[in-house]
C-alpha cells in the first residue's frame, strides 16, 4: 500500500450512517502487511439477503468460487475479507484455506458455513495461511460495531492510497432506507462485472433475486465502466446485502415501481465508488472521463470508449499534458467498431479539436494545452453514425504506475 495519497483523492471522507442489521470489525492478522489492519468481518442480521456478481476471469480465486457456490442460497450471516493475499491460483491449498476461514467464522458467530462469504485481495499465487484468522476471529466477532465503515474500507486496501466510501438514502413507499458502500481497487482494474472488491449494504427489505437484478444493472452503469490499466482481476467481486431492518414492504422484483428510487440511489452510489477507483489508479495524476456518442449502438460506443480509455498512448499523452488528439483518432480506428473518419468529431472538454476528418479550423494549440493542465479531463467523441452512447472513467498512465507494479511483491 502506498503511503502517498493520490492527488485525486477526496479532500475528506464521508461519515457513513448506520445500516440497521450490519456490524463491522477489523483486525491485524499479519497476512502480509505489518502495522495495519488486513482483515474485515461484517456480520448481518438473520435473514439478510445477499446478491453478487463476480469476475469472468477463467482463473478465478478460491474465494470467488466459494461465493459462487453459495450465492444462489440468497442469505448471508457474515462476510470475511482479507487484504495482502488474493488466494488465487493456489489450488487445493487455496480451497482448504477458504474452508478453514469459513469454519472459524461460523464457530465464532454460531451460524452455518454456507452463510459465510469470503473475499481475498492481494498477491496472486502465494498460499494463504488461514490459520492466522484463528488468532483474531473470536475478537472480531466479539468486537463488531455498527459504526466502523471507514475502518472497514481501510482494512481491505492493497495499493489503494485512500479508502473508498459512499452513502445514499432512498424511499421505498413511505419508508426511508439507507445504502452504504465501500470499495477497493487501484490497479488490475478493467472489470468484467465489478471492481476488484466492493460491498454495498442496505437496511431495505429486498428479495435476493430482485437485489441481484438491481445490482447487475447498477454494475453495468458503474463498475463495468471503469478501467485503470485494462487488466481484469482474478478476484473481482461485488456483493450487496439487504437486511430488511428498515421495515418497508419487501421488494419482490427489480421492476417493482416502489423500487425505482432505490435503484436510482444504488446506481448513483455505485458510480461514485467506481469513479473513486479511477481517481486512485496507481500513479494517477489525472481523472479522465471518456464519452462516445453517435455510435451505431450503445455496445459499439462502449467498445470505442474503452479503446480510448485503455490506450497507453492516449493515457501517457494525458499524463504529459499533451493535447495529442491524433492518439484519440488512433484509438477510435483500432476499436474494430463502425466509424467514418469524415464524420468524426473530437472534443477536449468544450474545445472542438477535430471535425469531419481533419483538425478543427478554429483549433488553438494554446487553448488545448491549457485545458490539459486540468486535474479532470473530458474526452468527447461523436462518431456521427447513430444514437449509441457510452461513458467510461479512467486515469492517466505515469511512471508511478510502473514503479508500483515493478516493486509490488518486494
């Protein structure tokens, strides 16, 4: 974990309210780090619904497999997260570590192992010594509190430089419900479902199937629209928990009219967390929004947007504050999606830099260069072919990214 906080970090962190039915505790188990917490235990009221989406990597971690095998049960009593070791590509030893972690947690809380969900993040390929949880689990179970959200967000950090937290409220009928979320992620970020790890809890009453659909829709507009380096993690996990403690009429389906306000708040919260991940991209100095309009379809626009956002040439130009819009042209052209050079328009912020196949006749290098000095950069592309639209978030690519990843296991 870096000791230098990203210049794109929020100036302050929100104080998250209580979510009825959720209690948290953190501890230092010595998984990999010294002098910092590296284990999170979240306990949930009996009957809490759980939903999740997971990495589509063909090399998933043992905890991802553990969660997938239990998600259809739809109920959760506890979540255990460790940082510093991903427990990925660890074979039978990794599966044994998940089993032992679940056994220790179930014993400490007096519940079934199948109601325990597990997540790990950190180095891939190193065995996880789950016996280290034995020294802290009873203390964690005895010390859970409703007011430990920032501590929870810090315990799951790896190369993150700041904790990522967000909160929203919504109305379901006449009942006010709370939604809190935390996330971690700074590198190996090009999610194929969610971010590296994110956990969202609400006191609303929502059935597991409805919660899953609402979560998947929110992920599509948020976590699946963020990229730092184009690499999808083996551990990507997004879980949502609904305790039902608010007392609203239970939402049985994602399209229930009473769920509309909740769905909007959930998406807003997920977008905020996804943007925080991009703002904490390893070595990042610029927060970048890429918008592609005028594509033949939304799916096509998304592919073009990701081609721009993942381009090392585009990202290094942004890092160097170079208004090199030709690299954006390159990224559009290589995306493999329908595009017509002579219909293409490119803007940096509100400055139109390219139009109809050539440099804009009113282009000003001085204005464009001045714009590139901003902390937040918007790249807007119009393909001029249809109504398809997509928006993704990324960051620049600096020497800091190389330094962090070259030394990651040191």
